C-alpha cells in the first residue's frame, strides 16, 4: 500500500472508532532520529506528517524548543511527509535522493533527551514532545540505529506510550524510515505498558511482577510470557496471567506471580497486553535491544573482599535469542546481545543481573558491554581479564592508582571472582573501557574525538586508530601534530598552550616516570579532543600491565629501576645503543626502549613544558609515589586477593601454596620498586636543579 492511502486508512480508523480520541487534524512530529550510531550526528532529522484532511502551508512555522529551524513556504498535502535535517547532504547521501528535506536545523539533538516544540507562523503551539533516552521511552533509538517513531498521529506526542522504535538492524547502523511510512505505525493507538517492576527473585519463592496498563478502550487481557533458563538447551515460553488489582480497564495496576524456581536460574519475562479493540502491545518492545525483563533467583552470600561475577552463555531460548561468543574480528557487534552477567557485590549487597549483553572474546578474557542505564559503578564496558603474567593483575591497578592520584582521570579497576556457565574460573581484573560513559564520568565532552595510539602501522594515521566521530577522519590530529613539528621555542609553546591541556599531560608523564611506564609514550594510550569552543587535547592512560619494573627483558626479579628522565622526549637515546654490533629490538638494543611518540617527543623537548613537567614530577614523587602512601595500598591488595589466589589455584587444580608464595614474591617486588624507583627519581631530579 502506498503512503497516502495507508495514512488515510489510519485516519479513517480513528474517525470511526468512537473512542473519543482527539484527532490532531494537522501537522504532527512523526519521527525523530536523535542519536544515530557511529557518532553520525550529521544524520539527525525530524519528520513531519500532515495527519489532517487537507493541505497545510508551513511557511513561517518554526521549532521553538530543542533546535532552531524556520520552515519555508511549503504546501504539505494530506498524508504528506517532509524532513527537517541537521545536514541535508549527509542525509540524502545515506538514505537516497527521494527525500523531501525542506529545512536545515541548527544546534544538535541531545542524545540524553530533548524537548521539541513546533509552532505555527502565529507562534501557536502545534505539536511537541519531551523524549528521554531511558524508560518509559524506547531505548533502541539511543545509538542502536533505529529512530523514534510515532505509532499513531492521534496519540498525544507527550506520552511515551505513543512512540516506538523503528526496526532494529542486526548491527548498530543508521536505520529509521525518513520519508517512508513508520514501521511502528498502527491503524489505532496501542495499549500503554508502564512501570514494570518486580522484587528480587528468591529461590523457591514466587516472583511477583507488577505493571500499570492503560488503554482508552480498556484492557481486555494481559499476561506474562516467561522463560526459566536452566541449561543451554532451548527453553519455551510459558504463560502467566496478569490480573488487575486496582484501577479500571482504562487505567489499572496488574500483578502476576511467576512460580518458584531453583537457585541460580535466570528468569526472563515479557508483558503482553491486548485491548478491547484487539490491539496488542509487548514490553519490552520487539525492537528493543533488551528482549525481556530479567531476574535471577539468588541470595547473595558473598562476604568476601571482591565481587562475584557469573557469565552465562545460554543456548537457543526461543523468541529471546541464543548466546554466542565471537572472537575479535572486523564484524560489527550485534545489536542484541545473547549473554547474561550476574553481579554479586561484597557484603551481601543486592544481586544484579545484566541480560541480553553483547560480549566478545579478547586477549585473556572478555569484553562485556552493559547498557548505560544499568551499569556497574558507572562502567558500561568492562574488560574482564587474566592476561599474561599474574603480576600484571597487580601492577595494572596500582599504576592507575598512581595516575589517578597524580591528577590523571583513569579507567576504573576492580577484581571479580569469575564463574563461566556455573564453572569457577578464578579472580580476574576488571578494567573500564575509555568510552563515552567514561568521558561523562570524568567530566569530558562525550561528543569529542578519541584516538588510540598503536605500536604498529606506518605514519600518523595508521598509528592512531580513530575510535569516535569516524566520519571526521584524522584532520584535527594531523593539524595538531603538524603544528608541533613545524614550530619551535616560543611559537611552539604558544601552540601547545592553546591546544593541549598542559597540566594534565604533565601529570601523565610524571606518573609514567614513577611507574616506569616505558610502553606508554610511543603507544598504549588514548587521546581525547574536546571539540567545544576552547576545548583541548587530553590523554587517557591504557594498558598499564608492564610497569613497576617489568619490561620485555624481564628476568623475573623486576629489579629495573633506572628508566631515565629523558625517556620519551625528542633526542632521547637508547642507553645501550652502540654497545652491541647488532640490534635485537625494532627500535633499539634495550628491550624497553622506544622512540618518543607523536605527543611525548615534542612536548617533553619543549623547554617550557619540560620545566613544568620536572617540577610536577618532583611533587608527585614527594607526595604520591611514596612508601607512606602506597605500602598501605599494597597491603590492602594483599588482604583482598590472598583468598582469591587460593580459590583460583584450587579451581584450576594448581598447588595453592606455590601460587601464594609466588603472589607474595610479586608483592615484595612491588614494594622494592616503590622504594628503589622513588630513590632513583630523587637523585636524578636533584641533578636538574
């Protein structure tokens, strides 16, 4: 059916329904693309629909809230669709040339939600909505690809129940239906499902679920569709009736009890409501990246010093999908995850279940992507790892602790006793991914540009992987580095001050000196460019495992304390160069030596920057990297992890006593490193005065 006849059918259905719905006989906001994936804010658009019986002239109409746009003289016929776009050229390139884009808006639709209001030429309000990126509004339009679509033009735009997501693509890519009928469109408004809640699931007891259901014609029936996941085998859904306990069929509270389940079982459920007009609605919406509400029947008995995490790889579970793990490759991450992660905090805190997660394998563990409205200590992407040497699980969190205390906002770390499919694996390190949630947490512009410095590749572009705003390319980074390379002295210092957060970079290089982060100058860091007016470049530490005396020539004693103060700056030389006839490493003779990076080489060689860096290093070494500060931190690390060393050894059939002895040797090497490196820095800094 073509667009105009379909819309006429929708309007006719409302006219004859006799339900007293106030038909908005005119122009309505019909679709909003507010958070395209891949940072493609150039694809933001708002679609207008003429739901009235005759044409409407839009001349002089404007958006009075949210964005700035005044509409030109446009005769919009009944059933007609037009678009107001942030970047009409980009929108046409993405969706095709047949779009009728009548205006360009200035400003940007906020990803967290926006209040939009459309007024006519006389300033009279025509339509509006205030959408959010969280319940009760659909979540899929928040970066997963779909747009926010109006279900029926007669339904009030201010009500979240009037909206749904467009079709969810297999992977996060721009979707939506600009200039076409909404995939969520229905001949009549749908029932509203609000405030779905449940208590914590307790093994052996019924799980009570409550929800509020609304419909102008009245709810005819309602039910839960329930799965209890026990094994990796397929599990069919069962039906549990929802019964009204208060209110009336037009607006009532409904409850159901899911029968008792055994301990450790994952419970998934969906709400299905049918109105007296035979219209039906599901919650979660079929296009939501979370295909169900979820709970787990567990009582948290964890009284240990670290949290317990259970990773559940589930088999085919009917309408809700199946779990699979992918190796790291170039394939896009699927939009709807198929795994669950159960988090049992210390001291018997409430059990949390994170379901329908997107998980990939990574070196030494897993990358777990949570939803931003259901995070763990504000972390939304967790690297859960036991990678390489066990000492790395000690040096990495200690390194981030030094960096944080030196004034460098760093990824959070923690430990977790990991189980996979109810099999104990042992303690792992959690490292927060430097993503948008991280940027928001540390007060940075989450719409800025992020790059990851790599040790491989040729040239600036290949060695700095763009992680956000991919469509912008490397232009800003190329301009910055070219300015650093082409200027000297006072001119270079001015260039640095105008574009780089000097204090933050000084803090970073000072901390790197303390922990001997030899691998964090040339590579193993992220940089962030705040693109707002006056915004500057900052650095984000990463991959801090080979620190605290460890390097690629490690003998197991970790007795290296002498990384020079010139390390990473332009002109620095490998101290062993020339002593041997043949180089054994890509860059020099010493396995730990690297040339200066694109940032460190010019910055550390600039006289003004270097003076500030050395002054800051002296402060950090005197007040942060000291035995008084870090011996208690190391002691606490020992207290927390000693039971985990034994548990992991037993789970993997190793000798617990041998593992504990090795653990204590590592801790002693960290204490020596703290003492000896601190003393070395004191001596070397004295020579610079």
